[in-house]
C-alpha cells in the first residue's frame, strides 16, 4: 500500500495579512492604489504606517479599522488580502523594486510543512550558514516565517 503524502495548505487569517502589511510599510508604498477597490484602506495604512510598524504597540482590530473607515469588516478583510496579493504579484514581476541602493537582491525560499513560498528581497547583508532569518511578510502564504538555518546557503 502506497503511503499518502500530506501537503499543508495554509489559510491565512485577516490578522496575518494585517501584521504582514503593518510591519512592512515599505512594500505597501510600492503599490499604485489608483482605481483599486482598496484605495481607502491603502491611504489609511500609509497614514498610520509609523504607529502600525511599532511592534511594541498592539495593532487595531479589523472591527476598529472598519469603524474608523466607516465600512464593514468583511470589506476590510477582503481589501487587506487584495493589497497583500498585489504586493506579492509586484514582487514576482519586478523584484528589483524590493531592493534599495547598495542592497543585494536575494530570492528567499520558505518551506513550512511541505508548503513552499518564495519572495525576492534586497538585503544589506546576506546571512551566513547557521544564521536564522525571520520574515513575517511570508506567513500569509504558507504559514511559516523563518528561513531555516541550513537554508541560508540558498541565497544567491
């Protein structure tokens, strides 16, 4: 009898999308929200970027954001996911956009319980073998956020 292999499929929560966007406001700024359904939420994220990216502060709930923007929570959830997906799509199409002057463009490859995700990112210093790398932005894709120590050699 052949053993079935299990592939983990992560279903991201709205909170995971909010954390990913709040802690990496640089990525959100790369988008052009013109004529997008998330323009209002985009503007709110940009306006509140400095307070949202402070990891010592608690993030507002989706319900609080919806109340402030005078819309319903479901729309906020949908638009957070859309913004995230647009950032990920931009990363695939234009990886150099995610690199600042003087940085090296790296392709990060994450594996969490057999679910894979990739992201291109400019880094000032390339981690050495044995160093861990935490990247919270990837969590909504596959549920993981840490590049394992033995995978750091995959940087090119």
